[in-house]
């Protein structure tokens, strides 16, 4: 496993690029990105 540190807009560009691929090829990956980013954003809000 690796950890990437990306800006919010970079993640959005990755998701946009993935969305151009067939759904069955990318839905699990998009789901993982969404889950991990949501968890991080929630944690960041709680830390304020």
C-alpha cells in the first residue's frame, strides 16, 4: 500500500479522468478514493 498526498483539485481531476472510463473498470477505485477522502475530510473537520 502507498499513501499519496494530493491537493483537492488534483483528486477531482483524477476522478474526472476516471469517469471517462467504462464504469465497470473504475467504480471500485472511485469508491476507494471517495471513502478515503471523505474519512480524511471528516477527521480534519473534527480536529478544528
